[in-house]
């Protein structure tokens, strides 16, 4: 998945989908991001951008 698409998904609140695809839905990072996004959008965005370092 291109880095630009990952960032766009994070901005729109769908970073948990990008994390799930990158981890083949086996890790727990996408679940954490999903919870953070549902609580409030900004923590999910921050978490997605921090975790992005592991992928790129």
C-alpha cells in the first residue's frame, strides 16, 4: 500500500483498515486504532501516524 494512500485513510478515519491490511488482520494494532478512532478521531489519527513508522 502506498504511503500516500495510508495517510489519506488515516485522515479520513479509516487507518484501522490500512493497518489491518498491512498486518494481514493478525496484529492488534488495527484493533487499538479502531477503538481510538471510535472514541475520538484525533487519537486514532495520531496513533496511525506513529505506527506508520513500522511499515515504511
